[in-house]
C-alpha cells in the first residue's frame, strides 16, 4: 500500500505545482483513502475533509461524491459512527 501512498502524494505535489486545483483535490482524495487503509484513518480523514473543501465549487460533483464516500469509510475505520 505504501507505493500507492507515494504515488498519490506525488500526484498531489505535481497538481499543486501546475495550479490544477481539481486534480490536486482528486489526488488528495486518493491520498486520504490510501492513508486511511494504511493504518492512519484519522490522518486520512483529515486529507479527505480538506479535499472536500477544495472540491466544493469546482464543478466536479463525482469527485466530491467520492470524497464524501471515502471520508465515511475513513471515519468507520476510526470508529466514528455519528
């Protein structure tokens, strides 16, 4: 799972450097899910919350939907069921 984390982090860096806000938010979404499954669900949830904030207003409803779904999974892994 760590290669996935490295690739998602690299994609996030590249998208941010290019000024591609939507792609950066998507990369952060993937990074959040990977981090959550790699044993740090609270850290993953923070990435996902950030991604949700970035995606709002970008006109990418599918990416926003996935970010919310992945956040719910990260919160499940933490044990937060509210």
